[in-house]
C-alpha cells in the first residue's frame, strides 16, 4: 500500500509518502519527500521512514505536519497562549538570544549556531521535547525560553515511582515583568495534563535567592517540597506539582 498526502504549512505545499513498502519509501527518500511508514503487518522493513504508524487513523493533520517539519528542518509549533507562540528553536534564533550575566554554559548553547544546531538535531530529533523558544505572536520577537529539561522515572516525596519532568524557564531581561513566564508555564502545564503519561510529576529547581522565579512556580501551582545547600553555597529549592 502506498499513498500520498499533501499538507500546506505557512503557505507552502508539501507531499508526504505513506507506505508499507520499502521500495516506495526509498523512492520517496530519493525524491526528498517526507515519509511515514505504515506497519500493516509484522516484520516489515520500513527503515527509510523516520516515523511509523500502525493505523491510518493515526494520520491526523497535526501528526503529518510534525513529520514534514522534522523532515525539512522546520520548528515544531508546541502550543500558544494569548500573546506567545511556544515553538522549537530554529537556526537563526541564536542571533536573537539575549545573554545574561547569570547564564550557565547550558544557556549559552542557544547563543551559538553550531551548538544550537546540535541541540535541535539531538534533543528535539531524538527526545521530541526540550527547552522551547517563546516568541511574541504579534511581533515575532524572541522573548525567552521555557520547556522540559529532562524526563526520568524517579522516587520522591510522592507515593511510588513517577514520570518526572524538570521544568525550566527564562525570560530575557528587556521582556521581564510582563507576565510572560507565568503565561508560558501555565500553558505548558496545561498541555502536559492532557497529553503526558500518568502518574507524573513536574518539578523546578530554583535558587532560593531567585524570588521572581519562585513566584512564577508558586503562582502556577507548584509547591516547595525540599531544599538543600548547593556546592555554589546557595540554597537550592525544589518545587513540584504532582498529578495522579
């Protein structure tokens, strides 16, 4: 079975090859088409396709669009708020990332084209989550970043083992005190509540001196569950919210 599906993204039309035949997928790859393998039966070789579905009912427009975006290096649109578009970082964003004196080496990944390119390829391409760009929906300005730093199964103050996701967020200095961080975090938590595996926990590790970040966490429903003295001689507080 081989079929094609077209989808329009930002005014451009893309063709997607959907097949359970390796030869058709190879031909589509040679033609630089986006590919989706169809696992119609067991033991099929669908190697050329990065994405595989077991049912044609899974081919919703959002899914197909994400396959096309990944194929052609277009950023995934994660979600949006009244003022913000939350999307993956893309090459060129490094020129808009504003640095801060408190930035860590991890923050500087987004300031250099090569490290940003590696992050896009390895983090988004493999895990399909990470820190995302926060852009003003009306002006296109990059105002900060927010998202999930890591995902793991852990035991903690909650009952049993949970899927734990570390939340990170940073608004660049010129755009602070406008409520962007709270707006972005609330939308990310809302998205997780409807999409993520359960039971799970979202947590944020915050320096005790960072009152603004703490207020964002508390205003979004997280609560302090522990704190410890770090090697940098600062109190590190752990804030979390858990869903059953």
